[in-house]
C-alpha cells in the first residue's frame, strides 16, 4: 500500500520536506498561503 504526504507551508522547513518527499515519490500536494514560496518550488 502506497502512502503519500501533503506539505502545508513551503517556507524554510517546508521546502526541504518537499524536496525529500518528492525524491522518494511520496509527495502528493503542496499548499502555501505565500505565493512567492510556492512559486520558488516550481523551479
């Protein structure tokens, strides 16, 4: 059974969590109220 995570907030800690979960194929979604942080993750 696959397990996935959603990251709420992509600031200083969040961007590291996003990177790590993405690398292991567990990232399902990312939410952030700050559009700048969110846009940085797309790069």
